[in-house]
């Protein structure tokens, strides 16, 4: 599996609602996923306007998939799915 690009929105709302913890994702990954993820902080992705803050914090996966209400557990589950080819 090629590296998965994870962009964590660090705009004000996302940051206050948990984005800071998402930046530590790599430390919490299972051994099988370590080294397969490129985690980047992103300035505001502008998605709160769309959902009226209802989905923060947001994460963009591989430049296309948006995850709302992101948390470490949800991201690990999605990354495991990507590793299995889902």
C-alpha cells in the first residue's frame, strides 16, 4: 500500500474540537500501519461553512475523501480498511 496522505484541518473550530489530538495519530497507530501514513496540518479546509460547524474536526484523506467528526479511532479504522483494499 502506498502512503496515505492525511490532512488535518487546523482551522479554529476544528482545532478546538479535537484536531490537535489528531496530529498525534502516528503515535497511536498499530504496528501494521506505522510508516504508511503522511500526516499534515492544513489551514482551514472551509468545510465548517458547509455543515454549519456540525462536522468538525475534519480530515481529508488522499486529497479526495472527507471525514467529518474525525477522531483517532475512526481514522485508524479507515486506514485499516485502506490497507485491506477497501
